[in-house]
C-alpha cells in the first residue's frame, strides 16, 4: 500500500490537486482492490467522516479519467474500482460470492487478444473476464 506521501506524489504526477478526499479515495482503492462504491465510501468515511457520497463519486470519476483507477463492471455486478492500471490484465469472478481476482495477461503485452476483424479500430486493450467458483465457495458443502 502506498503511503500518504506516495499518494500525494501520484496525484501531483497526474496533474491533479492534492485534496483530502482524493487522498482518502485513492488510499481506499489501494487497500480494497476490486471494491464497489459502497465499500469505498465506508473506507473513506473512516478517514473523513464528513465526506459526501457525491464527493466520493466525483473523485472516483476524476481518478478514473486521469488513469489512476480502473473501473470494471462484470456482468450482473456493481461497478468496482482498482488501482492496478499500469498493465493489461484481466479478472476472474466467483459466480457464487462475486469475489474478483486479477489474472495476468496470457501473452504479455496489450492487447493480449487480437480481434479477427478490428473494423478499422486501433485496439489497445482486451477485456477478458473468467467466471468460476472461488476456493472458499468450492469448499462450502452446498456448492459443487
């Protein structure tokens, strides 16, 4: 987890003002990878009790736009945020509990999958979501 000083440097390097809400949101996402907005709001409020829902949403948008966060939304799931943005990676999602984990790109550089016909687009990212049952849910007697 980056320190507060490192978070401040990350914000400055992205040409963003350093504010307490931005520090708190970026720290929360680093502490809770793949967290949904509700979880991030709770984590931020432990640091800044007075922060509003809208302020957190606004900061998430600003940090995503600046490329400091990545927003993912697996089918049937709430939007989630992660701070791992410097690479091309994918995710595996548990069908039972919704836990999300990172999966490194199978071939390395972005995009790791090439479309059969890009229709003239310059493709720079491929999004792959693997679905399955996590180890915790697999050991629960009611799950396969």
